[in-house]
């Protein structure tokens, strides 16, 4: 039973990555398939809000369940989000200062703190 649950969990995780990639490759179609109009700004910001809240809860859950070393690796992995956010800002006519000062700094802190925690 445990092995089956693990296989399903891994497959679901990969599916989530694929679904997320669809939003980058075919955003209008992915948004419509998600269930909201592609130009519904409020829906898109709500989606982002839920994702941000979930990201924080996942890291805290890893900490509670597996300790600080696992939390560290989760933080290193979570640094993908601000790196991606910074790239979005710079490629969508945003300010480079915001991309580096907000998102770049966040990614740097997550990786640095994550590696310290992962090392024990």
C-alpha cells in the first residue's frame, strides 16, 4: 500500500509540474482549461495568492514532519519561484531593480538559508 501511494504521489507531483509548464507555454489555453477567462486579472491574482500560501505551508509542513535539514532542501527548491518571478518581471517590461531587489534577493536568501539548514 505504501509503495502504491508513493507512486501515485510522484505521478501527481510530475503532473503538477506539467500543468504549471502549460501555463508558461500556452497561457490562454491553460487558463481557460483551469476554468477562468485568460483576461480575468482577479482570478489570476487569486490563483497566485493561493499558490504563494501553499508554498509557505508546504515548507512549514516539511519542517514539522522531517526536520530542519529537509526544510533546507525544500527552501532551496522553493527558490525556483522567485527566480521565475524575476525572469517574468524582466521579460514583461518590469523594472530590473524590482526583479533583482525583490525576487533575486528572495531567491538568494532562500538558497543561502536552505543550504545552511540542509547542512545541519
